[in-house]
C-alpha cells in the first residue's frame, strides 16, 4: 500500500502538497457521505473522526518519505 501511495504522490513539493490535500478532500467527502447516508446518523464518525482524518491525512501524505530537519532555536 505504501509503495502505491508513493507512486501517486509527485516528488515536487508544491504538486505533492496539492495532491495530498486533494486526496484528503476526496476521501473525507466520501467518509462524510457514508456517515450521513450510509450509517444514517450524525455522530462520532462525522464530527470527530472525519476532522481528525482531514488534519492527519494531508499531513501524513505530504510528509511521507521526507526527512525531519534538525532546527536550532535561539
């Protein structure tokens, strides 16, 4: 699965950022529709899990295969 995701994401930072955001928007939209029409109720999936996925999903997809830089403060 990780290899498939790495193939989808471009190496250019700007394109990678927008691809990560776009994929997250599509998946979160589908989760929202599933929560409303599939499950049929407004609850934890809609108000807690979907916003959590929006924040974590785009961050994880953008930061995948990137090194953490050591920053000195002060």
